[in-house]
C-alpha cells in the first residue's frame, strides 16, 4: 500500500521536482502538496478545503517559507497531541549547523539538504521511500 506523504513547499519548481522524484521512486509514496505552513495545518486539521484529505504518514517540509516558516510549523505540530508523533523531515538548501540543530531540537525526524540535481533528488527519494516502506511494516506500539 502506498505511503501518503504531505509535501509543504512554497517553491512550485522544487515541489514539482520532489513530486516527480517520489513518483519515480517505485510508486511507494503518494505525494500531496501544499504551499505554506498555514495550508499544512489546515490540511492536517481537515479544514476547508481539505475536509476529505488523506492523513499523511510522513511530512516533507521546507524550512524557508513566507509567513510561518517550517520550524514554526514543526513546533506547532509537536505541541498538538494529534500530530506530535507524525514524522517530519525538514528540507532546505541551507547547510548551516544552526538549522540542523534547530530542526532536531524542534522534533524533526530527519533533516535533508535539497540536492542540486534531479538525479541526486531521485536517489534521496528512493532512499526515503525504501526507508518509510520498511517503517510502515513495523507495527506501531499500542497507546
């Protein structure tokens, strides 16, 4: 069964490349895309126009977005019991150590520097798809 992934990225070109790379990664993931942190929260809370949205098992979130940046959205998600356990992978073109530290301190599952070429992006998508497909096979602990 494909893994539903929510991509949060304000750059339509980056989003298109990421969606394409995941589509080429063996069709293990179904990627839904929103363009902002506020849209991400509306999607997860199933607010209009996302009342019938599929619940993602993984979020790929850009760090640098206008308005509410990826770190702020991540902190909001981790503070909400409904979404606190949802894995969030932060995406950025930054290689600053402070950004990596901030992502993990806020509760990110992983931090990925956006690859520069489509081939690199495809490799990253294939690795993520394989990893999350394996994670999905492991039963969740009872709450």
